[in-house]
């Protein structure tokens, strides 16, 4: 694979001076892009893409043994077989296609702030919206400190050959045949997390926030919060939620909503200047801050339903279940923190690390975890597919280490490093599992067709209920007891939440509960045992 590095590097360097590469500034990008969108009632613009989710199963990570992806599906195997010819065609095309080059900085850390350059083909003129949207999410390139990251996006590439080629060791990604903005955004974040690892940082697919809460004793305490979760499971929702904290002196500050880089001192460097939010649940009143921000004239919608009069229907999923919006931090009504970086734990009373899972059968809404259980939850990455990851599989169970589908390299290393960072601050760091799914679902699989049939619907944990749970944690008003099944601590009661509603016995017979427990315990053990070199404490964390 390294045989290709010299050629790829040479081609990328040539792009800096090629005559076919235009370099409009931010205002020029806005003026060029907006005619291809629809003006909404809020005065902002909605764009539409042909592809409306990431092409995860058509993405291949390539390179040396430390990064080379091995668990390839048939499409990915085909992509690797065709790699020499694909690179030849791409490099030839890049010499002649109309390209727009845009440079930005990811994050603003004093030691880690990658310089990112995006090249997008505007053979399809409407694709100028991609650098415009991306420009809104990052920072001035003059603040960059390295490393150098480059991404080339050719949306018009033949649909039959749609793919993303990731060369993390040289900081280059080629995105071919998709015009979905999330592919570009995540492409840079994936490469940044690989380079962060080499710098001793741990990239987390996580939101971050600061909470000042008045505890049951009357004392004000300051918490840092990391919220790890897959796309569309509630990470951004609860990163930008006030949790209805209204006592004197209480305050909530959103720091980041997607990716952070965790440091030895417990601080977390941020990455982006804006939020890329899902819009499907903004109109129900449960997320007032995000809803008001979405109505800002500076917001950029993508694939949201807008009618002929410009009226916006954010929860309408006729076109896609993955409607999105780029929202500026400054439009969060004062909720955004002054810095995008979470401070070291020595400046906090505690750092709360919350794993947002979405399971629909027997997991409780809240569990408090030991450090080893936290690291096991990190490795298990329990959730379900969503419309943002794989619309065809939405609702089906999935496990993704770190709830981070953008990990490059050894996943056991990530889990061990996470455990190390938690154990470095035993008095300061506390882990929790938050289930934003619910309890009660029964699915039957048609043996003939493989179709999943919902026999009994899940009783969902509402956004307001999860907000109350987090409020109870930071106010230290929850009494805990040892749970009988998983060895985790469970809440006796949470103000504002009827926990009895989520008792498995309300939905299942004891035989069904036993079957679900046995199945999940077996899945967890089998999953953790797949990772060579995983710390033994992590392997045994959920064994009783």
C-alpha cells in the first residue's frame, strides 16, 4: 500500500498550484452556494443532496498493518481490488475537473490543531454548498498548528463506484460518488483522531459540556461532562440541553457536540465551531435551545422538508429520516461556552463520562459504572442503527467500539487507553450508562423472508426524562443501590421520572426476561473476547 503514498502525496501537493482549483473566501462561498438552495421562512437556506447518509459500507481504511482494515465486506473487497485503476482515474480526473479548494483549522488547541484542506469538484454546480457548509463548521486556517489533512470529494463519480478511500497515515481521504455533507465532515474528524492518537490524545466521538449545579447539600459544584454516542442517539440533544437546571447559581454551557480529544489531565480539546444537528425532534418542544438556533438566518439546512412557501417542517421524514442543520454556537442563546475545550479535571469537582446507548428491551434508563465497567461499556458500544448511519437497518442492534465508527487502528488499544485515563483520576471521573431507547420491545424475525416484525413497541425514554436523569446526577439527589443483573449501580428514584414504568416485568414474563438477560450477557462476553490484548479488568467487568 505504501507504494501509492508517494504518488498520492505528489498529486495533493500539485493541487495547491493547479489552474483548475479556485479558492473563494467564506463570503464568496455563501453567494455561490445559496442560489442552489431554497430560502426558508426563517431567512436561511435549505439544500438537498442526492445521498442522504454516510456510505459506511463503501468506506475502506488503507495503509500499513497498524491501520489497514481487514474485516471487509464484498463491496469493500471489490474497492481494494480496483484500487490501482481507481487511483489512476481519480488522479487523471483531478487534473482537469473544476475544483474548489477551502482551507480551515480543526480545533484551536495549543498543541493539536490540524490544518485541513478540502477540494470539491463543482462539475455539478450545486456541490459548491459542500465547501460552504464545511467552512461554517471549522476555524480560520491561520490558527493551524498541524498536522496537514486533505480530503478530495468528487460527487459526480459514477454511482456504481461510490466509495471513500482513507489513507490516514498520510492524512488523505478521497470521497467519490456522494454529495452528503456528513461524509466530508466525518472524513476530516476520522483522520484527526488517528493523528491525535499518535500525539498521546484519545479521540472520542463525544459531546462535551460544563454544568454548574446546586447539590442537595446546597453547595455549587462544577462538572465537566462527556457524552459518547452514535449518530442520532441523543449526543447533540443532551449536549445542548439545559436539563431544566434553575436553582440559584446553576448554569449549563455547551462546549462541543461531536468529537473531542481527551488528554492525560482529563481535559478535552474541541474540534468544531458549529453543530451538525438532526432536526426530526426539534418541533416537539423538548429541545427549545436547538429549535431556536435552527431558526437563525445563519443556519444551513440540509434535506429538511420545505414547502413552496418556504415553510419548514423539521419533523417531516418524507424525503429522509436524516434531516440536518449546521447551527452556529453563537446562536445557542448564550448556552455555548467561551471555549471549545473542556478544562482539566483539577479545575472541576468531577468529570462525568456518559455512554449514550439506545437499546429497546431490558436495559434501564440509567446505571452508574465502575471504571472497569465504563471501559467495558466503551468497548461494547451498544446501540442501534439510525437513519444517519444506515437507513436500511434503522432500529437494528449494533455494537461500535467507543460508539465511534471512525476509529483507525487497534480498537483494544483505544479501550485500554480509555481505562487508563479514567483510572488516572479515580476521585474525579465517574462513568454512567444512559439508555435513550427504552424497554418493552418484542421483535420477531420472519424465517422465510428475514423481515423484522414489531410485535410489541418499545416504551421510550423521553428527552425530558433523560434531562431529569442528568439533572438528578449533577444535583447529587439520586440514591443508588446495587443492581441484581449486571453488577452496576441503579437509581432507587429520580425526581421527574417514573422508573417503575421501565421495569422489565411491566412488559415481559420472567421467562422472557431471563432469555433477554442470557442473550445480552452472552453477546457482551463474546464481543469483548474478540479483542486481543484487552485489559483483563475490562474483560471481566460484566461477569457475575
